[in-house]
C-alpha cells in the first residue's frame, strides 16, 4: 500500500518519517513539499503550506501504521489515506514486504 499524510512544516514531516520507518511500520517515506493546500477547517475556508508524506507499507501493517501516525502526528485530525499498489517490480515489492514484516514474538 501507499499511505499518505501531511504536516504543516518540514520538521514535523521529518520526525514522522523517521519514527515510522525506524519502527519498521513503513519500508520508506518520501517527503514532498512545500505544497499549497486549500481546505475547509472548523467551518472556515483556508489555505496553507503543507508537507506531504508518502509511506510504502504492507496492507496487513496498515492498522499499526495508522495508530502510530495518529499518536505521533501534531494535528488532532490528520489526513491519513491509503491506496493499494496495483503493480510494481517484484524485487521492490519483496523489499517492502520483508522490511516491514512484524518482529517475531517469543
């Protein structure tokens, strides 16, 4: 899967990327930004700068990743969306699967 979220600044995006990948909840993270966003928030229209994060993750690890992002994210109600990866190189998809495999429990 590819999971995305956004933050309001680069430092927050880097922190989420580091904590998520180091916890092996995602094989990798890409940070894209800044990007201008237009949105409704608490009944008001606004615009602002955001930094988008894209994570590559196994579908069976999505719930763990979502919990981590909700716990670590600086926003109360962050965007967290996921889309399946319909196709990809076998070696890359194997890397995502092995890199994000849960640690064996005794």
